[in-house]
């Protein structure tokens, strides 16, 4: 007669691999939108138009279309980092 075997350990979780996909854009809740609007209005009231524009656009990266990709694909320089 065979000895009963010890229970098998649970299987190791499979490692998740990063897959390229189009991610859903992050959205703000209504309260967060209100706070963002208030902050934007404060900036517009306390700065010149040029300063406000610089504040609002700081950190943005221009988007370019690459000839090597499909016409429906939009690529930015930020994607390469």
C-alpha cells in the first residue's frame, strides 16, 4: 500500500508581462474637477496670460506622426523613453 502523498503546494503566480495596449485615459471625479477649475481660475487671475500659458503647458511633449507607423497611430517623443 502506498503512503498518502503530501499535499502539493499552491502553484506560483504567473508573472505579469507588460503588454502594449491603449490605456483608458484617467478621469477626475466631479469634486476633483471642481478643484482643478478653481486652481486654474486662481492662476488666470493672478498671472499674466503668458505666465498662465506657461504654467498650464509645462511638461507637455509635442505629438508627432511617424511615417513608419500606421496613419491611425499617434506617437510622441515621450514614448521612446
